[in-house]
C-alpha cells in the first residue's frame, strides 16, 4: 500500500514512528508537509500536487494536522477524500474535535460526563459564569489553545474575574470550567484506535503546575482504566467521528469526565509509558480498513 503521512516535519517522533512502522510492514510511505501542497479543485479530476509533482495512487492518509494549521490541513485531507482516498481521520471529524466548544456540546448531547462548563461573549456575564461552574477555584481555557497553552487555574473570584476580562478584552473565545480538585493534577489519556482503547497512561503535573500535559513538564505512567472509563473514551471517539484519537479524562467524584478529544495524539509519551508499539497498531488498522472510496466518519454535528 502507498500511505501518505501529512506532517510538517518528518523528524517528529510520531511521524517517524508511523513511517518506520509502515515501512517495516512493507508499505510505501511518503511524508508530505500539507502546507507545501497545492490543489486542483475540479469536478471530475481533483488532484493534489507536492513539490511540483502530482500525488497519485495513494491508498491511505494519516493526518497529523497541528492545531495551528487546522484550516488548510483539513482542506488537504478533504481533497484526498474527494479523490476517493481512505483517510484515517476525516476532515470533518478533525474540525469538529478542534473546536472545544462544539465538541463539548456534542459530547454533552450524548450524555458524556463533562466538567461543568460556561461560555459567554460578554464580560457582562463574568459573575454569572463563575457562579455557574461552582465558583473559584476554576479553570479558564482559550478555545483555540493546545498542549496546555491558554489554560489558567484561578484560585479565587477576583483572579477569575481578572483573567476572564483580560482574555475577553483581547477578543479571545474562552471557556470557564469547574476545577476537579480530586483529580489532583492528574489525567488519563486513553488512546483509541478503531473503536477500542489500545493503551492508556496517567499524566501527572510537575511541581507547582496543575496542567498534566507532557509538553508542560508532566510525567506519564501506564495505568489500568475502569470499564466506565474505557466506555467513555470509546463513546467520545465515536461521537467525534475519529478512528484514531486521544481521549483525555479526569477522575472526578461523580465518574470520568472528558476534558478533550485529540485528533492528532502524540505517540512518544504513551509508547514510552506503556512499552507498546502504538504506531504498528495504527498501521494494522489501516491494512484492515483502507479501501478506495471508503469513508469512516460516524459522528454528527
């Protein structure tokens, strides 16, 4: 099979791991920077060009689309879809999961456990938002943030009001969420492939930090998840329409709550924490499911 990995850098751990696993399985692997692609959008013969050559005879695409290039990256994925190529995660599912507000609304509609979340466009409702989520301490998040960037824990009401007003003064879209104290700065990353949790790790925040992201200095260890956590992760992935994703959960007093569904989860942390070859499992999923013109999107909204 010819498999294209859409990634801005072939040297990134996740990209390299997927390329190595694909080649070890005997496939033709090409890493393409989506920002270097250009497209011919036509009714009967849509095409993608890269470095002056047309990209042809592709059997499957693995999108590794960073948050900063979601719009154009998804346009490239969508063009492959128009060409009848199997995309492991489809463009609409990636876009859906990248919008934190939209994804939370979709998960909420299906009864998935979530932290209490408030959203408003005006500072006029700052006090109401704070009360809505149970008061301080609370978490303020940029909707467009990633890897823990734009996530602030406010210890008291005055600090919460200042942060909310500062973000809204910059015309930034934010969410206000309850702080799950009992999680104690840890979360669970469930790695879902093809409707199954194939690996899970517990991420713990570093000293003087509440964000457990490994990019923020957090540490990761293998963890055994409960049947409820497994079911929640699988359902969240299905609602988003993602075949491959990382579902981040917090262990709250009222069961698992979903913080985020990541359409391009990193492989390094979870492979090192669990000792599993996640990249090889992704390639096996592609071998089983990639068929010309076959689409996989299952979520709606």
